C-alpha cells in the first residue's frame, strides 16, 4: 500500500504526550490504527442506518418511492 504524508492540527499537550509515550518508530502505525478504527465505526453507523431504512416499517413508503425512482433513473440510458 502506498503511503502519504498528512498534516493535522492537534492540541499541543496531546501531541507532546503522544510523542513522549509512543516511540518514534511506532507513531505512524498507531495513528493509522486509530484512523482504521474510526473508519470502521463510521462504516458500522452507516450500515446501521441503511439497515433501519431497509427494515423499519416507518420507512415503507420511502422504500417504495426509492424503488420507483431507481427504476426511472436508468430508463432510456441504453439508447
């Protein structure tokens, strides 16, 4: 996997303590791991919202509208 450099603003006291506690050779790995955890949590929340939309009875009408719209969106695009 290619790597990229990034610049983030972090409270000085947090960064100073992080740099004291985490060895220089491990910092990028730790930050990457934390980012991956945050991404997984965001994905989990998004999937939970989608699941609720797909199954909750209050969204029945909206699901019908969505299905009709999805059919219409592609109508005639193959011409």
